[in-house]
């Protein structure tokens, strides 16, 4: 299990926030103006898709704070993940 305050995990999450910002701006633009991504951007967006798939598995293996206590038991982590993030992702 990965601790949520692990520096590598924090960097991973910051990269994820940048990707979400990128998609939050470019996706509506592409829909409104019927633009397709080509070249480098097409590859970059496929890379982001793989990033988010991997992020699901990392999140299931990262401890969580429950009522101020760090919980590292996989069963409780998975339950917390499905309570919040799974509903948002789907």
C-alpha cells in the first residue's frame, strides 16, 4: 500500500490535475467546433487515457484518511474508493 502523503503520489496527483484541466478546456472546444486531435495531441490524449486507467489501480492501492486516521487496509480503502470516486468516474 502507498501512503497518500508519499512525494511520488503527490506528484502523480498534480500531473492528474493538470490533465483534468487540459481535458476540461480542450474537450468542450473540440465538441463545439468539431475539431479532432491530430499528431502529437492525439498521442498525448491517448497517453492521458492510459494515465487515468493506471490511476484507478493506484488509488485502490493508496491508503486513505478516515476521520483523521490513516487507513492502510485494502478492504477499507476499496470501500472508501467506491463510496466516492467510482460514482464520479462512472
